[in-house]
C-alpha cells in the first residue's frame, strides 16, 4: 500500500522569497516520487522526479526536491518565487503493485504568490 | 508536448443519461489512465489500461466503465450520469516500459451533470 500527504493545502509567499511545499509519503517498497504542477485551467506537467538515483533532484523553472528516506519526505523548494509560479502542485508516489506501477496523488497544495 | 487529446472538452448533461469521454494519444504509450479532479481531493484514479483490452479499476471506479480497443484510444463511459460525477476528467499516458514513468496529461474535460 502507498499513500502521500501534502501537509499544506495552501502556501502563500511574496515574490522573491523562498518556496517550501511539503510532502510525506508511505510505501511498502522503494518508491518513485514526482512533483507535478497545474496552472489554472490546464493539465498537469511534470516538475521533477526521483527514481532512486541522486537524492537531490533538480527540476524545471528552478525547483528542486530532496528525497529523505529516514523522514519519508520529498519536499519541494525554490529559492525565489516568481508570480508565474502561482499554481496547484501535486506530490505523487509510485511503487509496484501486482506488476504495475500505479501512481497515488496527494490532494494538492495551492501556491499563492503576492507581488 | 505529448500528443494527447480529450473530447469533448466541455459537456453538460442531465442525470440518468449516458456519457462517453474519449482520450486519444499519438505516442504509442502502453499505459493510459482516467482520473477525476475535485477540489480538496487532488486527482483520483478511476480506471487504467495496460494494453489493448487490458484494463483495471482504480480507487473510484463505481459508476464508470472503460474500453480500449486500440492502442491510441481509451474511452470512459458513465452509464447513467449522476450529479456526483460532475468533475473535471483527465486522461494520462505513460511510457512503454511500464515502470516508474512520467505521466503525460491531456487538457481535461469539464463535465457538468444537472
């Protein structure tokens, strides 16, 4: 069984300040972990993914995430927020289940960026 | 962008009517998925397919059926739509290997059941 918890439903930051979106996961197997972004009225787009290589993963648009097995966390960070980062962010865990990898999505974190 | 289209993009229907949503891909990916997105719930998996005529249920499959007669098409059917099925529906695909692959998402279909 697997699950993912996004610890904040909304995060509000000012432009130019750091972003931290928190994600904890549970999995019986070594998981793959993903962050996706969804801009208003759009589909989802991959930001970054962890698949058991380097624990610090760099993604698009300056985002990165660190896999911490001891804390079962995969938090998403960015040093300096831009207005264009305002969107919904989803953490996803994927692990084998009956021969397939079926992803489980978190409930999402809405990032609000103030001028 | 991955070649995924969904049709229709918007639909309004009445309770009790059948509805079919179509997902079409041009990437020849093995896996296809149907999700629904509702506020506060993220994306929840309805059904998925791991090949032609090979499908399985997700966590919210009640009231939905699917079919995949060709690699490129994955249909989602609401046999008798209910107001609780008002949602935004997303199709996704993932690559041939079937491992921990990136999913690519379609633009979504907004369905309203009156």
